[in-house]
RNA sequence: GCCGAGGUAGCUCAGUGGUUAGAGCGAACGACUCAUAAUCGUUAGGUCGAGGGUUCAAGUCCCUCCCUCGGCACCA
């Protein structure tokens, strides 16, 4: 494996609080991966931020009578708090409204434009007759000209499935205020995707390590590539960096064009924040680095076609800056993605998440009442890794009580309680039996098997394997019965408990990517000092124009943990054991369902 | 309509052409009672959506059909 790994996490959209489906799709898997790779000793750069431009933010702002920036500020804070509380170990979680981001986005736009990959075309656009704002196709509804369905969307009829053009709708109206739209010609910039079709086909065709659905889906898209508009008639976005558009408030860069560039701009910002402005090049201009992107399946096209197309087009041209500027001949092209880890969707009690219908569990709401590690456990073991999966409260309670608490929590608790009661410290082992050695070896073997699964982004299988190992330690204890042996042979009982603790110490390391909070707690109970992994922190960053923004970051270089068998020192004093997890009352299910019903009807 | 994904034990899901199709949970029985009434062991439970085909061999590959879900590019 290479030394430099970029963990690029999809940017949550800042039009509202994020729900469990969002963090299940990209946040938790990405963090597990990043934490694991750091424990392996690799240089990991994990970046993301809130995606703050685009129509939905302006709609929320209009509705509340505030500016889009105020909406973005609010949800940037709420989402950042969510991610912090979930322990998502970003090297930088920033936002798309920074000067740095604008500068990098404009550089890419300009470079692509100068190289001829951005074309200007005139199209017919819809605008609200009331406010004059542009209406994306999705925000127009009317009667379907094909089947007569009265609530067809501007781009597609949900009834007959036909693809539509909003101009063809009968009796079209704005979904926002019901007024009829006006159609007029408008000029836009288009990314010339067909120019990259051949290169993309060769590249994607060679990515046999991608999840099959990602690869197949992307190859299919290539069959019919069209230039894609990368500007919008909107006042909220990154300005178009061409003289005739610089001061225009009615046309900005399309939110998705700027959002994917965030991976790069956040890396550049991170390097600046660290006082090493060229450090981002170790990931982006290093042919040996590997870039992993984490997202929900709805974002695949942006990460396998559009962003790679932009990167190919940019090549070694332009210079993003942030330090020394290399001569053009010495520039290295930007790295393409190595893997696109796309997840499916999480549904909620059998239904699609829907904020408007109250079928939703917001991350901040969830974390008010429950701990982050049980949620991380559930989202990993039962999350939408390969197919849509369903979140139900009954299943959450069961997974927590019958799996997490019963198997892993109880193993830790029973072992530590025994040791603490009789020894207060890691017992000094005497000669180890064949059984002892076999168990230790078997658990240590897990670093290989679990590690391989994590390298391949098979999080569910990896966690299942760790749980299986925990069961074997439980089995060992039940079989050896140190609590009986101690009455006649204190030395042998101490040895058994030493064996169990040594296995638990190793399982703790394997659990750390999945369950960082309780692993840290266990780390301390085992008598260690310092952080096995963490902590996260918020910092304020001031830019050249004086604007200040908050970033989620952390100094992860001080992590004590290593993805390898530990040598638990005999004699190390333990701290008094506490349960790692809380057992949840069955009543939680009824309470939470009632809460949801109330929200759905209210 | 087109494209794609799925349909495997009561539930949630693994399964890379090759013994008798697996795991966890649930169930039954037994053991243990150190531990958050947790744990450990044993057992039961499946014509792998239906029907054809290829093959020495099919849950796995091919075809047809049924059912569920997703995407279809100016929502992000």
C-alpha cells in the first residue's frame, strides 16, 4: 500500500440538518477507513465540508426572509457539530463559501475554459414570473402531455415515467408558489464531457476493484455523454471568472461543479492551515497516492464522470497555488480517484426518509438521546453498504442489546471485573498452555483478515469478523472458568485472565476504527495513557479578506494505536471498569415510534 | 419505456462454478452463574422468486417470466 491516502468524503448539503441516511452513506464508512489507514501508519488526508451553494439553500433563505449565507452558516454549524459528535476524524471539514475555495474553483474553471473544454451555449430556461428567479426543471410541475397526470415534474413524469421538457408541460406552474413560469433564452457554460469519453472509458474499464454497480453504472453513462451545463441563473454561487461575468449577479457556477472541486480546495486549505502550503501536493500531485471517495449512490455520476473529466481536462495546467509555483514543464497532473466507494440508501421503518413528511431521524436529534458508538455499530453492521437497508428502532435496540452489549461489552466487562477484583493490574502470566497460545494467535491473526476486509472497503464483513473473534474469547473464558480456578490456583487463574486481557487489548485496536469512543474508554481502563486515536477539535480560520470560518480538524499524528498486536505489559495498573455500553430498554422502540408519528402528523 | 440492483432459514443478511448452502439474532434443549438475566454448547429450521438451458458440477453462468427497489443527467 502507498503511503499517501486521500479520503474524500461527500459534502453534506447545507439546506437543513442531516439525517441518519446521510452519515450512513458516507460519513461513518469514510471515517472507519481513514482511522484504519492511520493505524496502519499511512499518511491519511480526510477532507470534506458543507456544500453551501445552489437553489435549495436560496429557497430556505427566501422562505425565512434571510440571506443564503445565514442559512449556510446555520447548517454548517449544526452539521459540523453532528460530525464532531459522531467522531468523524476529518483532517479538515470546511465549507464551500471560503475565499480559498472560490479561488481554486475559479482556477479550474478558467483553465478548462482556456483549454477549450468549456463551451458556451444558449438554452431555454424557466423563470418564476413572480420573483424572476430561475426555476430548475424539478421545481416546475404541470400536466403530463403524454399521460395526462396532473402533477408531473418538469424533468420527468412520476406517473408514466416519461422524460419531459418543462416547456411541454400543460399548464406549468412553479412548485414553490404556484405561479406560471416564463421561458426565455439564457446563455450557459457547458463542460464538454464527450471530449473525455474515450479516456474515461479506458480508465473506468480498468478499475476492476470498484464495486460492480459503480463501474457498470458509470460505463453505461458513457454511452450517451452530452455536454453538461456548469453555470446557473442564480445569484448564489461562485462567480464565473471571465471579465464579462465577474460582476454579474444573475449567473454563477453550478453548485456541483464547485462541490467536487472542494476535495482539492479543502486539501489546499488544510495545507495552508498547517503552515505547509505545498503539503497538498503529496496527495494530489503524487502518482503513488491513492484517492478514495465515499458517497451515496445518487452521487456516482459526479465522482466517476464529471470530476474525473474535470481532472483530466485540467491535467498539469494551471497552478492552484498555495505555495511555490512549479514551472509548467515540471507540473504533475492531478490524481484521479482510485476507488469510488458508493453506498446504497437507508430507509426508515420501511419508508423513504422524508423531512417534509416527518419520516426522518436527524443526527443531532439521535445523539441527544443515544451514544455515537452504538449508532456507528448499527450503521456499519446493518447499513446500506451493498443494498438498501432499513433502519428500525426495534432492530437498533436489538443490535445494541443482543450483539454490541452482549458480545463485546459483556466480554470486556466480565474480564475486567474479574481482573480488577482479584489483581487490580494486568496479571503476570506463568507458562501459557497450547489453548492459551492458540487463542492469542487466533485473535492476532485478525489484524490480517480484518485489515484485508477494510482495505477493500468491506466494512460489514470486517466488523462481523471482529465480533466473531470476541465470541471466541467469551468461549475461552466460559471454558476455562478463571473465577473457579482462582479459588485453588491463583497463578493459573491470573494467566487465563492475562490471556483474555491480551486478546481484548488487540480487539480494542481492531474495534477502534468502528467504535472510537468506547475503544478509547477501554484503552484507559486497561491502564494506558493518551489517545489511541483522537481527539477532534474545532478551529477558527481567518482568510485574507478578514472573514472567519470554523473547521473541524484534529492532530492525529499523536495517535498511540498501531494496527498490529500489542504487548500488554504485565503489572500495568487497571482503572476501575465501567460498562462500555448501555443496554436499551425495549420501551425505547415504542417511544421513538410515537415521536415519529407525532412528527409525521404535526 | 430504457438502464441497473435485488428476491437465500422465522428476522437481518453472507455466499469468489466444486464436499452435506452459511453467520448473527430469534426458537428449543442443556451447561455455567465471573459478567449489563449477560455468556458457552447442542439441535431444529432452506425444492437459494418461477420455469427452461449450458456444464462432469449452478444460489453462482445464459434465456424467459413474476415481484420489490433505485436511476434516467437543469434536485443536490
